[in-house]
């Protein structure tokens, strides 16, 4: 049989209440028994202290103990005259019980007390008794004439004492039962209070499984359950955000692929219908569209592999200034053809970083390609290398057009383009900078976008130097 959390919590509280109540009842009973025994013993000692002077007076009148030796009626008469028939009243927790059966007064004291003469021979009590335990000397005329002693260390309770003890035990048992019942009544709402966020989590999880990523759980407390609900809400928010990104990703990819495919389809249909001749020029146009489509698919694949952390990196000590110069040289002809001037500020610094040279070359190529595509002609591109004690920075900045500061952080999102100037007309799909960010972070670096002093965009990359 599998118990629910509600049943487990309820049983836990029930057992805890029972154990606490039983433990308190046992402890109180033990403490009461001990205290009541001490109370009775103290009363007996006080009775002995009052009885001793009375016995001394009687001895003085008779001159010896012979008149009292084993004379129980006279002994009872002396105790009746000396000791009260009842102890001081005890507080009652309930209605008083019926009086005990009638009997001879001071029966307990007569059986508990013993009187010995000066030579410790029993006057009242068993013939073989000796004065042990608590002993009260009986003095007359400045000398000890006898001893009053208790025969047993453990007091003998009379019917009234036993009735009082029974009343106390019953009262405490009733109190323990009431407290346990109250604990159980409190356990029901307490269990419901603890289970409320758990039920909400269960329902919220089922909604997430059904694809309802906008599900949220209200925070009802600031404890661990509240923290768990907060974590669930964060998870749901992340899933909702990722689902939205996935939908945008699929839509953007479909849009990016639709255009070159439509162009290819239109050109091929024109060739088939004889509208365009199948000469070398038109075939070259078809080849360019296929290359563009292939490059787009390759970039998407690279970006997806980078997002998944599946790109292979072989980190080696790399002189970053040499690699940067090599990447720039591969773009010189294209910049000249586009009427864009290139300025470089790359000093021969001992800038060695732990990097994958192929991936860094891909990073620099994407940045230069981005400037080549989006810089108005005639334009200017400036590449600067600088270093400090612990890192090296590369800046690639270009002239107009610029990018509004509100878009700077989003430039590194997949398939994000600022406006119509960053469209397929210039060959961009919003993939290059996203891939640059992934490559930079894989090298423990940072990449940021900011306005350029040339009027365009400035991309800054920082890598830690190798130790």
C-alpha cells in the first residue's frame, strides 16, 4: 500500500503528538510520585517532631516507658491527642471522591512509627525492630530518654492518598488526550497548507508537459517550497522563451531559404520555357544562387553545432596578431573592389592566446565580412589590436551606416537583423555575429557592440592572454 504525502504527514504528526504526550505523561507521573512521596515523608517527620515532646511529657509523669510498652490503645490515644486526623488540604483538579472507608485513626502512623527506649529497645513496634532511617530523639530533663523512628523508608499511602493520586493520573491522562486531539485537528489544515504548493507544482508540471509554457505558480511562502515554486516559474519562463525562440528560428530559416529557392525556381522555369537562353551567363547566375543557398545552409549548420557545443576546438598557443593580419590580407582585394578603405593598427606585440587558429580565422572572417556587407561606399574600416597585462582586444569598426544603441545587444542573436539594410539584398542572414559570439565565448572571451567613432558600428573582442 502506497501512502500519499498527505497520509505520511498526518501519520508523522500523529505519532509525534502521541510520543510527546506519552513522554510528558510518564515524566509528570514519575515527578508527581516522587514529589508526593517526599511530601508524605515530610508530613511524617513533622508528625514525629510534634509527637516527641508529648511522649517526653508522658514519660516525665510516669518516670519510665513501662506503662506504654506494647500498649497499643494508649499509643493510639496519644497520637489522637497529638496529631491531626487530616493533612493540610490538597488542591483538587476535579470533584472530590467519596471519603475512604471508616477505620481506626492513625492506623498508618501506628504501623509506621516505632518507639524505642534509651537503650534502643522497642517500646512500641516489632520486638526485633531497630531505630533506622529517620530518628527523632525524645528528650526529657536534658537527656535522651528514647527514640521515635520510622520502620519503613517507603511511606504507606492511605485510601485518601491513593484516591488523590488516582485523580491526578486521570486528570493528566485526560489533558494528554485533549492535547493529542487538538494536535490532530491542527494537523489537518497544516497538512493541507504544506500540500497546496506541491499540488500546484504537480498541476503546473502537467501543463508544461502539455506545452502550456505560460503556466505560473503563485508564491505562497518564503520557505523551501516557495523557492521551489520560484524555480518552477523560472523554468516555465525559460521554456516559454526558448519555445518562442524556436518558433522564430524555424520561421526565419524558412524565410531565408524561401527566397533563394524561389529565385532558383523562377530562373529554371524561365530556362525551361525558353524565356531565357541556357547560355553560360544564365547558368553562372544559377550557380551563384546555389552557392549562396549552400553557404546559408552551411552557416546554419555551423551555428546549430556551436549552440549545441558540438564544434571541435583544438586549442594551441596562437600569435593573434599574425592570424589577424592573415585574415585581413584575404579581404584586401574585396575591400578595394568595393571602394572601402582599410586601416590597421596592429603592433607587433607578444600577444599569445590559447585558441583554435581555424576558429579564430572564422571569427575574424565573419567580422570583416560583416563590415564589407554593411558599410556604405565609399567607406572606411579600421582594425585595431591592443593588449594589457592580462588580455588582448581586437576592434573592428566601420563607417556609416550605424546601428541604434537599442539594437546593440541583439545583434548577436540568431537571424536578427536591424532593418532593411541588413537584408538578403546585401547577403546577410543575421547568422555571422551569432556565430562570432559562440566562438568568442568558447575561447573564454567577450564580444560587445558599440557606436563607432567612424559613424558605423564597432565590434570589440577581448581574449585572455596565455600564461
